[in-house]
């Protein structure tokens, strides 16, 4: 067994950026536990709230507008779930991940079992119209934890990370969606080069990679074309990996340096050579969240670097990556007295960073060069 101790990282050793930051508060305390953020165009953002709220925010007028929708999202008593990621695509659709509220097949009563789902609709006159459910994960579970679920679209393929719903070894079952990377076409159809059709007959057709715990970030690299994901470990073991055909990250046979919250050891080794390895794993945990590769002029020295967010440590950090290895790390902001637990961020065409927080009264924040 290979311990791979060099993959383990402690954020307490990171230096602070020397960049001069200007942090501007927009939409002061106007969002209730927002989760996802996306640019519709250069001046318009869409922001989701866990309780089902969806808003358009105009960066010119600094005003928000409620967007109507009929997404079948679990709104109340949703735990870690609800209306989650949002992604505006050039095909004119808005793509969502969410906790799907199900109805019993033999009655009109709502089920107490739910699943992570992917859907899309079009934003027309402040309303999401013609909403389609593209994938409703199976099995439905009564857990309200570990939904995932960030998405990236590459070449008209949707990649989405589905959390294992706190079910542990379900992530090793390729006939169940929880704990996997999903790959489908933007119209919901199944690619014929997914693992099921190329030697992995027992896999569900939508599954591309297995063995994940709770993926909370996903980003397409402009440098190498790979898709990177971030995921929560248990007590320690938050990590970043690369999407791989028929890959397996190993949860819950291994925990990437993490332990049970009781302190009990998970597995016989931090890593095993028969599983895919992350490029970095944090011990202690940072609460890894959304990730994005930086492109822009506001902080031109960061171009090509991976920017990461973290809720637990209230942090934005920058990772330099060369040949799938992290070569340098620095903190951009940490424990900002007003921003709080950073949930998601987007980078605009200028390179300014827009941030929302996992707070009952979250503002929208802009980080630019002072």
C-alpha cells in the first residue's frame, strides 16, 4: 500500500496573498442561504437559494428580481439539499441540480425519499419555462445529507457530481447514482462512450466515475482540458481530483487521510494504489466547496490557477497546478468578518470574483484589484 503522504496538506501553513484586494459588498444581506451562482451575460447573475428561491441580479442597477419556476425541488426541511447549482449555457438553457421532491406512484402524497436530480429550462420574462427533468437519480433515499451537486458543461456534455447521501459504501455500487460523477448530454440522452458501453456492463449508463463522498465543486481547466472536482471528506480528507473514465476514488474503503467524526479510522490506509488519487487532500478539513480556474486581467498573475472556496474555514485560496500536481498554495481571504462561510463564486470576463455565502442573510460580494 502506498501512503502517499505528500498528497496531504494543512492549510494553516499557507502564506497570505500579496495582492491588493478591494472587497465590495453588493446586495447587502438580500439572500437566504444561497447555493449557486452563474452569469447569464456580462451584467446579469442568477442566484439560487436552498429553499427554492431563484433570483436575477443586475450588476448595473444593483437590483434583484425574483424568477418564477416550477422545478420540483424539496424546499422545506431539506437538510443540506434544496435548489442547488445553476449553470447558464450558450445553448440558451439554464441547467440546475436540485433535491427532487417525489410523489408516491400509487397516490398523490409526497414521498419521504428523495434524490439528486439534473434539469433544464429557459429563462423567459423572469420565469424558467419549459422545465425538463434530465436525470432523477436512483435509488431515492430518506437521507437529507451529501447531495453534491455541482455541474460543468463541456462540448455539450453535462458532468455532475452526486453525493453519496451519507450512505458510505453505496459509492462503490455502479448500479446506483449516489457517490458518482454523472455524464449525460445536454438534452438528457446518454453518450455511447460512457463506461457502460465500453466494458463496464454492470454500470448505470449515466455513471462515469464512482467512489466519491460529497462533491461540492467542479471546473473545466482551460490549460489541459481536464475536469477537476472537489469533494468533502469526513473529519479530514477534503480533496480535489480529476474526472476519469470508469475511475474510482475509493470511498468508503479509504478516506484520503480522514477519519470518522468519532475519531475512528476509516480503512487500512489513507490511499490505495487500486484507486484514483486526488491531487491534494486536506487534513484537517477546510470544508471544500466551489472551484474555478482563473481567467482575467484583475489578477493576471493568477491566470490558469485554480481558485477554491471553503465554508468551514471561510476561505478563498489559490492553487498553482503543473502536470496534475499542486506546486504552490496561498490564501486569498480567510475568516473575513462579514463574508462568512463562502458557498459559491464566479469569475466574470474581467477577472473580478463574485462571492455568495452560506448564511441566512448573505450579501453578494465582489473581489477586485485595489
